C-alpha cells in the first residue's frame, strides 16, 4: 500500500498537481523499493544546448548583405523601369467638367436620359502591340464597405433559389415592386453603362476600330464564378422570368448583349464591373484592340475620335471618367513607381554598405576586443 | 445517548454543514455552530436508505476536481469570462451579429475567440482529468474499518470511510482521515507517526491515546464506544486540535492535538492502532491546508497590462478618427446628391452623418480588434509553461545528494526571476547546511576545545572538496559523450561517483545513504563520530567512578566536587533535555523497548524514596504529590481522581501507594539494566539511531554519546541513559516543556534516579538562559566562584560566536518538593484547560525556568553549504542586494556573514543595537545619526559627535580596497529592528539600509522578516526575492515577489509556500542569472514583439480607411485577418519566446553583471513600447504604400490588392522577428518556414475552394492568379526590405558603435575559450573603471543629475567612504600609502581625493600626487576583482590595465575640467603609475591572499579593541592607518 501511495506522489510531482495528499512528491518516494532518480535527461534539447547559429549584427557581419541587396535591386529596378517606360499609354478625361469639353453638356445626365458626345484626340506615337482600352473612374469608392458587400454571389453563380430570393446583403437593391432584382445589390445597380466607340480619322473619314469585348474578364470569373441560371432551354428571357432589372439599368440583364455566351450574368462588362476595385481611383478593362497583322501597328499615330454614349453620372460626387488606351508588358500597365523604388532602395543599400564599411574599418577592430567602456 | 440523535454527526449540525460541503475546497466562512459532535457510526440504526445522502456527506471521498461532465462547459466558460480580455473579444464577436455594424461573417468572427476559449478549456479539462485520476487512486486505497455486521475490522476503500467510523491501522500504513486515537498496541498508549507527507519532517512524532481509553483493561471494542466527541469545526491549523470527549457517565475529557492522527501521515513504530474518524475527506486538516499554486502577477505582466491599456487607447483613437472621418465623408456629399456607391440602409434611407459615424465606430472596433492581441495571454501562458519545463529539466539545478530538482510551484512569474533586486535570505539551512556538528563545549567555566574533533571535521571537508572536483569532471565527460550512448555513460558516471564516495567516505555519501534508507533524520557520520576531548573524557570517567563508589557506599551525591557534579549534570542534560527518539536500524521504526519488570528493589535507592515520599505527603498539597506529568500513564491510572477531588486522607494514602510504586519502577529499571548492559548493551549501542526534531538536538546527543553517556531509550515518562560504570539510569520524565521561539529554550523536569531530587534541565539560547540564572551574591566565595564561571562561560560563548558556532547554554535547577508541588498545581490546571491552553502553558514554563544553575555551554557548527560564498559574490556582482534575516544571535550571524563573504573585512559595519530602556527614542536617534554619518560620507560634511546612551558601533574594519570602493554593512538586531520598522522610523531605516551593501538582521522573528521584505517591496518598489527553508521563513517567502524555498532539512513548509523550490542555495545562481535572465528577456521581447506585430497589422487597415471613405472596409480578406495572429504568425514567436537565448549560459554565469539588464528593465522599458509602435507605424506605412503606388490607377480589385499586402506583412513580421532573434536553432528555422508555407497553402486552398461560400468576400482564384504575376513577387521583395531597413540598420549600428552589455556578452561567447578568459578578466577590470567613473559622476552634481537609473543604483551600492577629513591628513595618508604599496594604499577614499583635487585645481603638484595614488587604487581594485584561484598572469593584467586606465582617466568628464593641469602632469604621472603598478603586481603575485588576511585580521583586532563612537572613529581611522 505504501508503495502504491508513493507512486502516486511521484505522479503528483507535477507543479500544477499538488492537490490530493499534500506534500505531493516532495521528498522522494517514501518506503518505495526501487530508487528512481529525478535527474533530468542530459539531452541537447532539454538542456537548451541545441546547435544554433548566433548571428551578431555588427557592421562587419551585415556589410555583405547591404552590398548584395544593392547589387541585386539596382538591375531589377532598371529592368522594371525600362519596361514600364516602353509601355504606350494614352488617356482622355471625358467627364466634361470643363466648359470647353464636348461632354460638358452631358454633365448632369441622369441614368435614363442618354446623351452623346464626341472627343477628338491625336496619338503622337503608334501603339505597336495589342492595345487595351480601359475606362477609368476617379473618386469612385467601389471599396466602400457596404457597397462591396451588396451583392449575392450565389445568384451570380446561377443559383435559382438565390435568383428569386436574393441575399439580404443586397438590400435595399434586393427587390423592386415585389420582384427580385437580378442581379441584385448596389454594385450591379451602379454598373458603368457608358458606351465608348473609337474611330480613326483618316482624311476626315471615320473608320471604326474593332473593339473586342470578350476576353476582358478573368477566365475563372467567366467560367466558374459567374453563371447564368439553369433551367429548361437556353432562353435567358425565360430563365430570368419573375425577376426585374436593377433600378438604374435601362434594360434587364438578359439583354446586355446579343451573343448568348456574353449575355446575362456572364456578360464580361458586367463581370469586370463586379470585381470591385481596391482604390477610389481605378480603371477597368473595357475592350481589346488586337493587332491585325505584323505589318501595321495596332493603332497608328494620328487622329482619332471617341464617341461616348454618356449615361453614367459622376459629377454629383465629383467623380471623373477617363478613357485609357494602353499596351501592356509582362508587368502589366505603365507604372514607373516600382522601378524607381527598386533603384532608390538599391542605391540606398549600396550607400549604407559603404558607410558601414567605413564604420567597420574605424570601429570594427575595437569591436572584436569586446571591450568598450560605455 | 439516545438512538434518535445518534448519527454520523449530530443531527442539528448535519444540514448546514452539508450545504457547506457543496463548496468543496473553499474555506468555510460561516460557522453555524462552533463545534461538531461525533458519535460512533455503529450506533446508527440499521435502516439507512434515507440516510444515504448523509452518508455521502460525511464520507472520506476525495474530490478535487472542479467540474463534472455536465457542469464543465458552463462552469469553465464562467470562469474564463472572469478574464476581461475574453469578455471583450466575445463582445466584439457578438457585435458582428448586428447587421448595421458587422464587418465580417459573424460565424467566422467567433472562431478565434472560440479557439482561445477552447484551448484554455482543454487545458483545464486535462488538469481536471489528472486530478480526477489521482483522486480515484487515493479514494480506492484500502484500510480496515470496523463493520457492525461482521463484528470485526474489514477492508474498505478510503472513500467509504465515514465520520464516526472506527479504523484500525497497522504499522507503515497511511492514515486515511483525521482520526482520534482510541487504542494502541503500545502499552503506553503511544503511537508514532511520521508527518513527512504533511510537513516533510522525517522525525517521528508521538501521539497518545485518549486518556480514559488507556485505562481500559480489555481490548478496545468499538461496539462499546458510546461516548460523544465534541470538537472544533474542521480547520486548517495543523498544530491545534481541541475538544471534549463526553462519556456516557457525563464526564468530560479534554482532547488535544496529541490525540489526533492526521490524514496523510504514516504510522510508524506501532503495530496496531485504532481510532474513530473525526474529520473525513475534505474536512481533514491536511486537505484544508492544501491550497494549490498561488496566482501571482509578475512585474513584466503588470507593465504589459499597462501597455495593453495604451493599446486600447490607441484603438479608441483610431476608431474615433475613423468614425469622424466617415461622418465627414458622408456629410460632404450632402443630403441631395448621394453618390451611387453609398448604399442606403435596408429601408432605402440614408443614414445621417452622425448616425453613420456612430455605427462606423462600432464597425471599426471590430475591424481593428486585432490591435488588442487576442492570443497574447494564451501565448504568454504557453511560453511560461515551456520555460518552466526547461527550468525543470536543467540538470544543473538537480542535486544528486538529495535526488531532488528544482520545482516551480508558481507558473507565471518566471520572468520575475530576471528582475530581482533584493534577496532576503534566511541563514540556517539556507546559507548553511543545517547539519549541526558538535564542535566545542565549556563546562563550569572550563573550555574543552576538542582539537581532535576539529581535525576530524577538517578531514571530512577534504574528501568533500575532492569529490566536488571529481563530480564536474564526470559531468562534462558524460555531456560530451552524450551523443553516442548517453545511457551507458550515465551508468558509468554514477558508478564512478559512488566509488569516489566509498573511498572517501564523504558526507555526500552519508547523506545519500540516509536519504535512501530514510530511517534516520539528521544523522551523518559527521554528526555521529565525535572525538571526545581527552581532558573532559577523563573528568567524565572520574565522575562516574566517584558516583559508583558513592552509590555503593551510600554516600550522598553532594560529596562530589562541584565541578565534577557540573560535568555529570551537563552530560545528563545533553542526553535527556531533548525530544530525540531512539530507534534501532535493524527493525526499522521499531522502538527499542526497555520496559522493565517489577523485581526486588534496590535497598539504597529505596531509602531515598522512603525519605522522599513522606515529606511530599506532608507538604499538604495533594496535587504536588503527583509526581508524574500530565502525559504520564501512571497518573492517568491512579492520580486522576486524586487531582479532581479535594484532598482527603484516603486519597493521600492511595497516592502514597502509587508513588511508592512508581519509584519502585524506576529503581527496578535501574537495577535490571545494570545486568543487561554487561551483555548486550555495548554492541547494540552503536546501532542506535537518534531521530530528532532539530538537527542540533541530535548533534548534542551524539556528542554526549561520545562521552559514553548515551541515550538508549525514551518513553513518554522515562528516559534511559547509559553511563560508564553506572550502567543504565532511568530518569523519570515528569514534564517536557517544549521549545518555542519566544522562550528560545526547552526544559525537562525529571526525577533524578540517584538523588531522587526533582531536577529541571534547561537548554536554550545563551541570551535567555543567562538572564534566568540564579542571582549570586558576590560576598560568599561560592557565589564569587559562580560569577567567575559565568563570566568565563560568557567569554567562551562570545568566542564561539566569533567562530560562527551556534551556542547553547545548559542549565539546571534543583527543585524542592514544595516548589515543585506549587508549580505542578498550576501547571496541571494549565494543561487541562481548554481555552488559552498554550498561553497558560507558556506562563507555567516561565515560572519553572528561573533561578537556574549554569552548567556549561556548547558550540555547534552549522557548516556553510557548498558554493555559498561564490554564489553570493556572483549574485552581488549581478547587482543584487543581499539581506540576511536570521533568528540567530548577532555574533553568530555576523560570523557566518563573513564566512560566506556577505560582509567583507574591508567593509565598514554599522551595528545598530539599541540597548537603553527607552528603545523607541534611542532607536530614532540612532538611525538619525547613522543616516547622517552615511550621508556625510557622501556629502563630505563634518557632523557633530553623537551623544546619548546607546552604542553606535561604527567599526570600519578595514578600509575599502575591493572593486566596490567602500561599502557599508548594516547589522541590526531584532529588538532594534522592531522599532526601526515602526512607521515613524521605517523611512529612515530604509534610507540607511539601501545605502548599505549588505544588511544583516539578527534575532528577527518570522513576522519581522516578512515586515522587512514588505517594507522594501512597497517603499523601494523593488523586486524582492526571499529564500528560506524553514517554517519561520514562510511568511517572508509569501510576502516577497518571488519566494524560493530550499527543500532541505527543515521540512516542507517553506517549499509549500514558495514559488520555486531549489535543493541548494548555490542553485540560486543559475536560476537567477541564467534562467531568470532568459525568461525575462524572452518574455519581454515576445511581449514587445506582440504589440508591434498587432499594431503593424492593424495600421495597414487603418491606412486603408483613408482610401475607402472611412467605411470600415478592409482589403485583407477576413480569413487572413482573423487567423493571421492565430495561425500564420504565432508559431515563430512562440518558438523564440521559449528558446531564444540572447546570451549563452556560460557567459551569463561568467559575467554576472549582465543580470543588471533585467533589474533595470532594459529589455522592456516604457519607451520601447512606443518605439515599437512607431516602428510598427513606419513598417505598415511601407507595407501599405508600396503596393498602393504599385497598383495605383490599375484594374486591381480589393483582394488582389489586399493579398499581396497580407503577404508582405507576413514577410515583414517574420523577418522582424528574425532580426530580433539571437539564436537560431532548427526549430526557429522550421517555424518561420512553416508559417510562410502555411500561409500560402491556406491561401491557395481557400482561394480555390469555393467561389461563393464566403460572403461578403469573394477571393476566388486570387492567390493563384497573383502567383503568376511577377509584380506580386517584386512587391513582396522590396516592401519587407524597405520596412525593415531602419531597424536592421539601427541594430547594426548599435551593435557596432554602442553595444550593450548583453551584446558584448554575446560577442564574448563567440570567442575562443582562451581569449574569452582573458577578456573576462579585462571586463572585470572595466567594471571597476565604470564604478570609478560613477564616483566621478556622483561628485559632479551636474553630471550626476542626468545619470540614468542604473547609475543611481550603482551609486547606492558603492557609497563613498569619505569621512570628514582634512586635506592634510589625507596626504599624510597618501604618503604612507606610497611607502608600502599594498592594500593599505587603497585605504584612502578616492572620492574625497578627487573632490579635493577638483576644488584646488591650481595645486598641480598635489593633484599629481593624488593622481598617482588614484592609479594605485584602480590597479588594486582590478587585481583584486580577479577571481581568486584563476591562474592568470598578474603582471600582464596590470600592464593591460595600466594603459586603459590612463586612457580612461584622460577621457573622464571630471578631468576635462582640469584637463590642462592634467596635461602638464600626465607624463610624470605615467611613470609613477607604472612604478607603483609593478610593485603592486609583484607583491600581489607573491602573497596576495596571505597579505590580505593578515592585515585584515590585525585591523579587525584593533577595531574590536576600540569600539567607539562614530566621531572618535574618524580619528581612529586615521591613526591606525
């Protein structure tokens, strides 16, 4: 019995224990026969002697790091900067706030009263490769918390239940006149609906430029995330039966385009709009202009005119609307920032490396003697 | 007793108590009734079904679990919500369910809170389960309980034992409940129990059968037990039990703690006992005493909590800012022209700006909640548990001798170990071994020095040191080879070490043996084998011969010469005046039985008795006639009725009979023993073992045995002593007046078998015993002689104390029968009283312990523990101030303090002893004066001499020469301390004490100890550590911030009260310097990092608010946001928090100064929090704006932009940790890599899993797409680099240009061992210089004013020795110093010198001279600060120091003032310096140690001779220099 008891004591030696019979595991197990030593194991882990690397940050030890960073960053920066500079970009603000602007007349347009204006511009340089046509909005808070939430992904994914009974998140753009709105929510309701057309003016003749409207959305969005409701047949009108259009829209969702694979929820303009921008100044891909052949640049230098069906009101919140033509590179659109940043940081590091070298040279020796009175 | 009320407990008490029992383990606050009634359960009626409930209530089942399966969830949650943070987080999570303000998917927001709660709950559950298991094991132990049906004892589980049950216990069984002892197989009705489980004391304690049941002739039969026991309610006082047993006849007997067997103790030495259960289960005293680990909050945690509050404030400011911003943002669009992206409420109406901002405030609280680190508390808990684990596992904190290791009892104050500023230490058992060795004695004024004994002890010491050298060798061997076969090496090592032990027969082996067998407490060969002093031995023999002759010739004892008489009595007193129990090892725990049968009485003695007894009877007092003490059996049997009734003739007659009987018994014992000794006595004697409650008792008994006066048996009423020639004498013990700390003595009242006189032998502290001596008139020659003896003894006592011995005085008193009778009457009353029993007994003891006759005194050595001086030196170097609080007498304490280097011979000692009658004022004046003295030393002002009738022993024993230039030691005794601790004086006392390097409080009571600690803790706001081993240290241990118990000799009370228990004092060094430092630095860094991490992450979101109309939107996906802290970034910091080592252990030990970083809170200062916050802001700005500019005006969507930011933040955070991590093991690497991989893995899986599942965020395929985008990588590379550049640069520059001590220490560890030793010595030299510099600072108010805290602290520890001296005397001194450039050179207080020099910058010559002098000082200091014993080339050290010192001096601010003068004299100075250095170096090289000792001894003697007033001392100081 005594042996039993002392075994219990041993088990109780854990600090959090100590309940049970007092003195738990204090002075060895009483009359127990076998003497078990409590000596801790002499292992590297338990004795905290694991092999370790102990870097000491001194000028001498970190010198190489600074030089290496400098030497790597500067070339990268130059590369990025050059690439960015090679990108052609042309931007027109067509908001029409200036009285001289042709679109000034449309400034106070409302959703349902279309207004058209035409802006002529000249490209100084030709755009050699494929050109991406964007519309840009400024001061437009597509990242507003309630705005971002105001959508129903299930509905957009073609879920029939959500189609007729959209999520509450869509309030107050969930139903209109007791009919569910498809697509519901504030994002869809505020979809950009200006129409832009580009003409090349060649000796006073306007040649329309082919704008491709497919292939502007993410493949996954178009094929996975967004789907039209399913049902009998492919007639979208029937499938969207019982729903109503968003308040601001002139026509329902199934009439966004004539082509069936670009209509309804899988309309690419719609998909692009639904991907809410991160910052209040943003651009969204509107159309593609493909290079036709290898002999001609996609957009030659010269005069062009932009026809705008001005529907989208931005003046009320001091927004701006832009049309941007841009080629892209492997790193996306034109943005000199990153290149400059790399070059700057690289240079700073290199400079610091030199400073540290100097410091190391001057104070390093004293350092190794580890004997500096404060 | 009527059947109706007979129950397990008295019926009225059952119900209320039952209710109370619901709250198990809690202290019972209300007392419905003051007592409890216990009746035999056998009287209970048979029909029990309806009583089953009651049975449950009264049973012995142990239940320490907090929860049941059903109550776990609600109860645990309820407990967790006591923590404010949890409530906060749950509140925020619930806020998410409110649609107007929600920021995340509500269910998801609950996840982290639930996770945290679950982790804690699982931990609690696990703990509870292990408690349940251990409970079950205990509950199912078996014991014998009397069964009514079977009419015998049958085996039952412990949990089935009920109050009122009868339990039978056998030898070596553990007591299942608190049991009232009713029967014992021992004829005396005694029972021995071992209380090691309760208090760790391994000696046996006697328990006694309740009086009336002793008288039962037949075997105790539970069925016949009809008495009712009325006793106290269950309480946790182990040392008290009071109650009555009410017999059927209506008579009452008192019950005392001697009748109670406590649960958890073990029955020893007794074959069989039986008793009735009084308290069961949780009401037993053992369990009521058991309150689990305490919860202390560490200093770091308090600081951290303050910073958490700052975080809350920052959070609120951020939220307020966002809310106002949003209000403005909404307002700017006006009422009419609402933008299309501003979504109206569900009802289609827009919120007003004010309302919108109010809603937003709540929303952003949710979004920014991460700023208050949810996982902080959990992480800290995890880290601390791991730290505790590692401290546990440290083999350096394991003591092989006792097979014990460090125990952490408080889990949450590990980091406090790294910040300790004051150590309060007990002396006995903490600094010393608490193994008493008899060293010397003095009997009737003649000293017996026991030289052989000293030699023997020296021999013990040698093997010990030899062994110590051997042990580490073995250790390193096994360490080195541990890679291959660690197990076998260990075996070899063990066998090796045992071999060493056997060869040397060392103390260590003996101790181990004693631990293993555990049969003897406090005995080692060192204590046992005592070489008797030949002179004394001769006297003893002579004395014994005389006695024998006298006895055979029927001569009275008085013919013996007084000296021999004293010698005889002295040894008798040593032998019997104690509570030592004798055991024979062959039958462990079996008492040596010396019951003697009645045989024919010896005539001579019988005559004594005949003459003795009638006189007693004629004295008239019936109570006086009872010779046996209250605890003696004979009195119970015969004398009880006599005592209770009035004196009648018949009873007197009976009494006479009885007394004759008892006397016969004694005589028989005496005679029968005589025959026995011849045969078996001699060989058996060596086998006897003594078990004592305190080690010095055992030491004394062993010492007496060395003089052939050995204790052979002890029963409750008699002690058998074996004497040379006389054989065995049996002393009838009438009373034992136990030791208590107030009386500081113990006495036994015995009847002397030879003279039949009643003798009182008293043994106690000299200070008390000396006062109790019989006043002797100086007229008569005998009295003169006595006086002489006394003064001689007092002298020897002082001498012993100087040697650091514990002194005890032995005295005797012969009582006349009348005196005894008078006293006995009162004493018996006191004993039988129930209220105030202790107080009355105390008074009674005071009455008998007076008019003593001094026999002699003993000196017992309490050896220092291994490594104590080194540990103290090292701890002191670490900036710890060590106070020793001891109950010992001043001289002993001071000498131990010198022995363990607590006081230095070159320190000035201030002794505070208020001896005048009006203590209070004296004390005040005393303190005032000392303070003035000390302060004058700082300010160099002269003060007037002190007047008054007190002694201010201002004894500069030796002028300062060590690295700490001059230091003060304060010695204060208990009486003075009592007044110094009064509110009016405590400030002054503290002001004085904190200027002293070490403080020694002697003669202090436990309460005073705790008051001192409390005073320092509260007034100085310092971190205190108390270390002790005994019950008297408990209060101090509990009061201190960190309580350390030494699991040593004196039981477990200290350990139970402590936060950490270590086997030896020397382990404190590693515990504090290494583990304390590590824990502190790890945790401090982790906490700071935590704040940084969360602030940095939240700031990202905050910056985003500027670009989303302050709408509370977040670009970081809610999943990342919520789990970032919990999963992605938690592991590396935990690993770093557990394993990072800023400086390796060897360096921390070698350079104790590094510990100061913890004391000064260098790792976590308030400004560091803000620096980290600013850094976090900067880093978050970088991490936000680089992606911002990169993706400005692009087609990027929220999450495609937010995900890179998250990634960047993760990289930055982990790299930041990498910069802060000092030691990289594979665990660090893998945790960092794991975190990053985990993030990408989770992101990829999450982004690919489901396109519509996680509204409102819809990050489908984002990560996949990003990883195909080169811009993502470019952003992720540059941002962390830019973010961390400043910190990295700062760390680098700081490490290069202004390295902290810790960084230097780290660099030190990288060097080769040889260079390291060299540098270490140099570093020590540097320390000296730093301190010298501090002196300069302190003399310059302008410089001193902006000195940092650490400087100030150093100043305190290095007070200036400058006494008011004139310049002339100064240079006089200086001249002398030049003549003999040894230590004396260091004598002059350099500070004063500098001061002087500064005042007179024009006197170039004097300055030059003084400068030279100064050099000598520093040089000395440096050399001396080298560890003695290292084989370091002295001369080279001096050379090195030489130039560094010169360099330093020219750069000192002090000298920049007088730089021009210095320039002039510097060249000559250098020459002079070098010269003196050489001389110094060589002289030191030759005989450094000897020189120092010699001179210090001389000086000490001198000073002793002239203990003068302070002002006189100033003069004397100069004269003896």
